[in-house]
């Protein structure tokens, strides 16, 4: 009798594990998530009340979330490397010393929301002196890096405890 129950149990196990039903729905793809990069050219307009140059708002051609990171680069030109012309991109913000020997400085920077980005030229002198080589047909590369807001809300003490660091272990940098 015990052998019959054992035989039925083994047979049922084999029968049900060897059966195959229809495939389930495809799951979400996992793995790598790539950032999106696009380029734009802008012509700056002088904003007299603020004393700055601003670009028109550039809308993102991809969906951007509030937690995503936005990086921007200004095209500086090209150079030949190993016989190939390569583009040179400088990250923003980017400062320039205007007219050597003066203390005139201006800077390209940008502001963004998760809908658009706007480029700005600000400086410590009358920016209407800038030539069109700085304000017209300027090329920018914008990178949208996917990110999520951190869920941990640690205090400095909790962070140091988690990393097993004592206050005496922190190196002080003197100037």
C-alpha cells in the first residue's frame, strides 16, 4: 500500500513538472539604461533689465523626469587628432576672461526644468560689448542622464556610522 502511494506521488510530481503552459507576458527589459544626448544651436538675445544674454527655451525631445540630471556642453571648435577632425566640447558653466589685462569675465551657464533648458551669458561688465562670435549661432550639446531621487535620508552621524568612520578619521585640508 505504501508503495502504491509512493508511486502515485512520484508520478504526479513528474506529470505536473513536465507540463508546460502558455508563456506569460514579456517582462520589462532590465539592465542598462542609457542617457540621451542631443545638440542645438541658439542665438542669444540681450535682456537689458538683467544685463545678461539669454537663449530661447529649448524643449527636450525626450521625456525627462524631475530627478534626471541635465548636463550641458558648449562647442569650442575642432582639432585634428591622428588625422581625424574631432569636436571639442566644454562643460557648462564655462568662464572666459574678456580682453586680456582687464578684470572683465563672462560666463556661459544654463537653467533647466524637466521640460526645457535655457542658456545664459552673464558677466561683470557691460555685455553689449561682446561680439557676435560669442552670442550668435552657438552650439550646445545637452545630456539627459536618467536618475532617481535617493530614498535614504541619513544624517551625517548615520552615514559615518554606516561607513564605519570616526570624526577623527576625516582628513582636514589646510589652505
